[in-house]
């Protein structure tokens, strides 16, 4: 467990370094097209050993999904009255589904992995199919993009990794077993995505936008608030039986997906929301795993 905790701390440091590198060395802005393919690779590793048990499906799963949709839309409508750019960023940050790594984290906490796995599938598939309809409705530039412009790339991005993972699992089990052992390496793919997204936003702010430091601070603060809000709300939704699982399902977000959505259909500034969120959620997860290790050490 101590080794796992140390790895979690290292991940947080790497995330921070990737953000700093993106700000100071924004050369990754030329490679934003790679984000989609990196995301597909991450999804592929995630789908390799996904299992769903019918017995674990609870009403709280659908409450979590509805909470993601309701709070993201409500926040956008409220904030857009004052600041359209911040509203778009908050929406993109909040609408992110359950993170690919959430089942792994919950397993380290010795909780119900099947619960989080079902949330992973339910939230990612539903939100991926819903976003192409929500974005043209909510974004000011909705006239420039159609449902088809977003829906087709999203379906391809989600379905190709899922189909590839399942085909390998059933037809080449030896290769499947070897790939499953490399599953955790998908984190390093996320590091590249974070660097590219931060680079693109940094380049945009420096050379193409009149944005001031105030908007960056507001985005960082809003991401911190959303992170605390979703983890806490998840605890409440899960109740006594599944508080940790629901908290992880709602709070730990698939930021790689919303970074791609931001850069492809919204704008570089919007990508900063998920970038900051992934940093804050990893600070929180590192602290949670450390606390879990301390409690277990006292019990042993």
C-alpha cells in the first residue's frame, strides 16, 4: 500500500510539472490533433477488463448521472449571465463523466469496484452521446457547429477502443493478458494530453487572446470548487453503504475526454478547466490514499 501511495504522490507531481511545462514551453500547441488519439488509447486500456455485475446496479448510479448533467447545465446558465467564457469552462469541467482510473483508486481503498465500474460505463457512454446535442444548444458558437459535427467523432472515439478491446479479449487472450498488465501506463498518456492542452491554452492566451490573468484565476478557483463539490455530493448520494464509491464515481472525472471536447469544439481557454480539475482531484486522491494507509497501519 505504501508503494501505491508513493506512486499516487508521484502522479500528482508529474501532473503539476506537465502543467508548468505547458505554460513555460507551449510548443505542444502544434500537436492538439494527437489528443483524440491519446484519449482513444486510454479508453482502450480502460475497456480491456471492464466487467458489469447486474446485482450491483443501484438507483444512486442514475442519481450520479443526473447530478452531473443537472449541475453542469445549471452552472452554465447561471454563470453565463455574468461571464460567457467562464460559463463555458465550468460547463465543460462539470460535465466530465467518471474517470477511467476510478475503479483502480476504489480498489486501493478496498471498496466495491463493481459499483464504480458500472458508473464508469453508464456515465461515459451517456454523456458522450448527450454532449453533441447539449453543446450546440448552450454554446454561443452553436450556429457554427451541428450535432453531426460532434456526434460522429464522439461515437468513433468511444466505439473503436471498446470494440478493439473486446475483440482482443475474446480472440487473443494471451495478448489481452499482457495488455492488461500495462493498463496503469495509460496515466502517462494523460500526462501528454495535459501538457498539450496547457500548451495550447498558454499559446492562445499569449498570442491570440486578450484574456487577463483574472480569468485564469477564476477558472482555477471554479475547478477547485467543483472538485470539492462533486466529491462531497457523491458521498451524500452514496449514503452509508456506497459513500466512497459514489464519491469516486462523481468526483473523479474523465478530464481527458473533456479536454479533447474543449479543444475540438469550444476553445483553448475552456480546456483549462479540466486541466486544473485533474490536478485538484489528484491532490485529493493522494490525500485520501494516504489517510487510508494511516488508518490501516493503526489497525494492523
